[in-house]
């Protein structure tokens, strides 16, 4: 079963939000994560797919069938909402068995299937409890079991982890991907948490102001964002406006930066993207860069070198995120190195040239 | 704070306590407290045909008011809650609160004017009295239900149920009604308490043979003090029963709320 959006457009009467001309496809068993800031239109996408609204243009296909005019009740999708929305007057088992009851599955069979679903989410013993007695993470699991027990055509997850605390969230990510793979079901997961997206997705769709900016696997989205909006939203980024002066040189507020700009015309306005982990600290003792990937660099190639003052130094455990003030600009870097930092180097290969 | 609470409680309890004392006193004229002990006043109230009749009328009116409240109030509250348009929701809420805001006297006169005409000559019938009580009590039930629908997250639950494959009636039966049962109980107790003690409209609208208990009670005040006290105590007991029932319902609803949170 697959999900497909063909040139889908929806505009709200207020003129704000909505979607313009979205096309994407989610394959069988694929986990597509839709990300974007709030108000970007990602919730609209879910509502259109769920059947709470109909697109004004374009079409949505589930398993190859146009679902225009099919009500939410008959779309046969499994949806997990942010609020879980378990039914408080039913036990956990009754909650999970409810969609089967609606499908007129016999009593014994639906209890059996609900028990299996509950076991898969690791709550085998919670069947007789009321949802109100469960923790947030457990309620989340019940909601997931309830959305999958009737083998829906596709699974939609609407910010399912945003109400959980940080520690639990990472565990739930693994659980969701594990269960989603086991069910081998086309899944759309909507979130504003880019880390969640990067760690879970087969592919990520980045939506901004109702438009699909990029649809790519997590690594490609991170390493090769199509523009500054994507670059800034996914991961940390140093973004420097500049102008191409030669195929290997871009002029910026930090001076001329060595990079690969051969695809751009001389004089073109561009933005340079440098991820913080590509910024290598120069250590005071030997004056050489000592970052973790220093060995990879070819000797003799030009390298961008900056000296400055450390203004912010955030120790995050495994890494340290620091701000180095160079002239009027700030370079943010990440390193495992714990010594004094007074300068950094950036390899030309690690500088990505984006449209301005 | 403690003192204020004490004084307030005293102010609230004292008249009721005095009524209770007076209902057992043989005679109570020009003295601080009555003299003698007797159960005669209660016997007299119970033996009085018009009191008995009024008591039964009151129960009838309360029962009918509750039933119609459920039949009208639940769908109405649900419709207001589900209305997509904010303006509609606001208008509906204001509209339901009108009977609370308008003085009962005004409502009563309205009833008299409309239903004493030749076209609608129904003034004095029991069912018109019931209608008056419904108009008066429905806002309280609807307000209780609407408040709880918001708090319980019915909208989200319904949305989920729809995606799980539940149609409108299935959602109403399986999700909405069970979620609202405690809320309905506490709302109905309030309706009962209001209906039992209601005097103003009843006095204006009720016919001589369909007078509810509070209206007949007024007559007792023209007779012996003890009789009036005894008759009032019976009304208080009825009202207290309803109030305690309401409190218990609200408590249950709250307990469930905690479980959910």
C-alpha cells in the first residue's frame, strides 16, 4: 500500500497557512517524516490525508485509489494523535479492540488480536487497566497499538512524541520505527523536531510556507540542503552570505573563503553553509588542527584559517559547542577537544555553496 | 478566614436549625424558642390532602423535567459543542443562559399572557408547569455538559473514533454518552434541586389542583408556626437529598478527571 500526493493544494479562507502544489509518494513499508516549523502546512497535509478536509486542487491516492469524497471513517488509516485520545471509560484492551468491534470482528478474535497488538508494544500485562492509570509513554504505545490492530492501509503519526519528556522520546522513536518496520506499512510521521526526523526517517519531506522544499533521505537533507531555509532548520548551521569571486573563492564578511564554487557564475550572490562539526579547532600547543577528522584532509591543499576569541563555550557531554568571534562574525563549532581554542580551520570540502 | 467561614455557616444553618426545632415544638408565640415536644405537626402535614397532592405533583414535575432535560439537553449541548462556527457557539451559549438572566417574574408573566388566551388556553395544566421548569433548568444542565465536553477532550476522542471507523451514531453511543455519564448525573441533580424549590413561576403558572409543594407551603405560613416549620423541613430534606446527589455526581466526575490527567 502506498500514499501519493499529486499536486495537492489547499488554502484556508483566512489566506494563512495551507499547502501549494505538493507532490510526494510514500512506498510500502516506508517511513516518511514531514518536518517544518509551526504553520508550515504539515498539519494541513495530515488533515487532507486523514479526510478531515478535501484538497481544492490535485488528488491524493492511497494504494493507487483516489480518495476524494471518501470520509475519514472509511479511509481505513491508522492515526496516532498528539493527545493520544484514548477512551478513558474503556480498558486498554477495549480501546485496542474497539476498531475491530466496529469492523464486526467476533469477540474472541478481537480480544486475541488486541492482546497480540498489546504484546507488540511491550504492554502485555496492562490490558485490564484504564488508560488514566498509564504513564504518557504507555498511553502512546496503546494509541499506536490501537491504530495498527486493524491492519490499516497506512499509518499517520501526528507529533506523537511532543508530549513526552526528552528521555522517553528517544526510546519511543526506536519503538515506533521497530513496530513500523514489523508492520511493513507506509507511514507519514509529522513533527517539528528535526532530530527526531533525522533519526527515524527513510526519507524526509521539508515543508515551509506550504511548499515542499526538499524530499530526500536524512543524510542528503543534512549534507546537501537545497537552500538556506532547509539548512537552518535541519541541524545547526553556520550560514554566511557572500559573493563568488572565482571558481574556488567566495568573498564574505570573514574574508575570502576557499571552497568549490565552480558551478556558480562569478559575481553570483550565495550563502555558504558550514556545519559546526566541520569547524576544526587549532590547538594552542602545536598550532595544528586537531579535530577528529583532521587525518582525512589531504596535505598541501588550501585551508580556511580563522583566529578569534571564544565567547560562548557550552559543554554538552560528548561534544562541546563554542562560538568563536572573528572580526564582526561568529563561527559556531562542535568538537570533542577539551583544550583552549583560539582559532579554527575549515576545509574547502566542508563548505557548501547555497543560493543566497 | 476561619471566622468568616464560621459566621457564614452560622448564618446559613441557623434558620434551618430553628425550623427544625420549631417543627417539634408544641407552641411558639412571643418566645425565643418553642415550648413542649410534639410530632403532631408532621402528622398534620402528612394527613393533609392538599400537601400530599402537592408533594406528588412536585415529584411528577421533577421527574418529567429531568427526562425532558436529558432528551433535549444532551443533543443540544452536543450540537452546540460540535458547531464549527464560533459565532454559532457563542450565540447558542448566550441564548441558553437567557432564562437564568431574565427575572422569573418576567417569564411567569410571559407564560400568563401567552397561555391564558383563547388560542392557547393551557394555563393551570401540569404540563405547562413542567414546561416552565424545563425552560428554567435546561441552561444549568447544558452549561454543565458543555463545560465537561471541553475538559474531557471529547472532540479529539471523536476524531480518533472516526478514523478508527466509527460513524456518527456509533461515536455518540460508544464515546460521547459514556464520557458524559457523571457530568449528566451531576447536572440532573442540580436540575432536581432547582425544580423542587422553585416558587415564583410555579405560583404564577400552576392551577389550583396542580400546585407544587412550595406553593402549597406558602399557605402553611398563614396557620400555626409549628405546621409551617414541619412542612418546610420536608421540603428542605427533599432539596438536600438532591444537593447531595449532585455533589456526589460532581465528585465522581472529578475523580475520573484525575485518573485521566
